[in-house]
C-alpha cells in the first residue's frame, strides 16, 4: 500500500467515529417520525383492508409534500452547519430565524396543496370504496404537515450545533403520546381512521412545543438566540437556494408516490400490501437517511472550516457503514417479510402481495442507501441544482415508464411496478457518487490554488 493510500485509509477510518456519533441520534430521531406512521398502520389494520388502503393513498401523497419541504429543511441545516463550522454564531442565528419563517410558510403551503390534490384522486383511478371514507383522514394529515415542518426546522438547529440527542428526546415525546392517543381516538371513541390523523396532529404538536421551549430557554443555546435582523431578502435567499432542492426531493418523492398510485390501480388489496411494506421498510431506511443527514452536516462543517481533504473520507466512511447495514436489512426483508406481512393483515391476498414486495425492497436497499448518502454529501457542499436534475431524470423519464411497462404492459402487477422503480434508483446510485468525486477534485484544487496565491 502506498503512503498516500495509507493516509487516505487512516483519514477515512478517522471519520467513522464522528459519523456514528452524529448519525446514530439522527437515525433514532428519524425512527420516531416513522414510528408514528407504523403505529398508525398497526392501529388502522384491524379496521380492515379498505381503511388500510386509505392510509396508503394518503401516505403516497404525503411523501411528495414532505419530500418537497425536506428541501427547505436541508438548506437550513446546511447553512447552519457551515456557519457553525466557521464558528460564527450570528450567522447561525440568522440562518435559523429566517429558516423558521420559511418553514412556517412552507408548511402552510404544503397543507393547502395537499387539500387541493384531494379532488384529483377519483379521476386518476383510485378505488371508489377507499375514497368513500378517506376525506376526514386526508384533511387531518394535511394539517399535520404544519407542526411537522416547524419541528424539523427546530431540529435542524439541534443537529447542526451538536445537540442531536436533545432532538431525539423531543421526537420521542410524539411517539409516546401517539400510541395511546391512536388507541383512544380510533378504538375507544370510534373515530376510525380520522382518529389516527388526530393522534398524529396531537403528538407532533406536543413535540414542537417542547422543542420551542428548549430553544428559547436552554442556556447552552443562548449564543444562537442573539438578536439578528431577519429581512425578507434573507428568507428569499434561502428559498432561492432551496427551490432546486425542493424540486429534486419532490421529484424523487413524487416518483415514489406515483408507484403507490399505480399500485392503487390494481385494487385495495395491492394498495394495502404496499402500505404495509412502505411502513416497515421505512423504519429500516432511517439508517441511510440518518447517515445522509450526518454526511451533509459533516461535509458542511468541513466546507465552512476550509478543509477540503476531509470531503472524500467522509463519504467513503459513510458508504462502508450504509452498505453493511443495508445488507443486513435486506436479509431481514427476504427471510422475515412473509411473517411481518401476516402480522399486519389477515387478508391472504394482501399478505401474498406484501411478501413479494418485501423481496424487491430487499434488493433495493444498497442502491438506495448509496444514492441517498451521496445526495447528503452533495448538499453539504451546497451543490443543489445538478443533483436535483440527476434524480429527476433517473426517476421520471426512466423509472416511471419502466414501472408502467413492467406492471401493466407485461402484467407483472405490483411486482413489475417496483421493478421499474428500482431502475431509477440504480442509475442515481451510480451517477451521484461520480459527481461528488468530480466536485471534490475541483474543490481541493481550488483550495490549493488559493493557499499558494501571493497576497495583494
């Protein structure tokens, strides 16, 4: 091994521990958000296949809204991370305050947009028996978007300034409340699927209030509460930076949601199976998602501190950890999928479809982890536009037509739809790391030139 390779390996190894320290609380915190969805699914499933399918349609569209809003949250997190890396608390305060205003606006617009989508569900072919009971739950989950977005805006501050475990504790307030609230609203008060929506609003709002109390009272965060003048130009600048990211995330989330809507064309049983797989596989995906968040923060801090040599080792270390985890998750889905499906539904057709989808989800794991982590690294470098273009091209012109072809032309059903979607994920998993490698080479050369350039 050459001295250069030895040094690179040592640097990569050195990044593993910091990434674990940052990513583990991010993963645990994201698990809290996903557990709320799992609790909803578990509590709704005794009501039957049609209510479970209603939750599936709602989840499909929520993914688009939350994905777009995640673009705002990512920009806020990157800006705070870069300011923290530069040890500029005033910049942190400005990014945080303007970001929270943007979160409020974005959350309200997301809720209104979801309400506007509801009348389109019938014309695009969703099952009539599902639409007959859907509206109350749909409205409640649209409202839930607002406290969700505001809470994750606050969480961006905790994560970027090395208070991630505080964010975890605040996230689990919602989980603890959501379990009994779901049971009471759904099964004691007999509110049906509306009860699940009301429980989600209540639990997320309590987490938000607790997080706001900590931000405004904790002595350790006093430096970030300093008075800074937030102008609309600051908010517009964040919005401008986030727009390509919102489009990219919405494109990715929209493609995934289209998978759910296509499966809805196959009937309530297929849609219920998709909801089961979506809820349980989402919990496994918190590992690469948390790692992507940690990579974004670590990369942003390295950029803010002017240390380009750290960039590639950060991504290499994250790939190592994500691939190991995703391989483990894949084995769980392959061998445990039928059992998990049977535990969530007593409909034999739903269980059969879900078991097949679990196998495809297992195959998807590693590619999805690589592309998600690469996106996080590129976001940390403030590379917003081109990764969005890459993901949009991978999913819409490629994955969705392939999903329709395999699912309906070749009549492979839900399995075929997922096969087509997997093509887009595979392409993104190849192109995004390649772009990061090219950008880090340019970034390092630029830093070297600036260091050797004579003063004056």
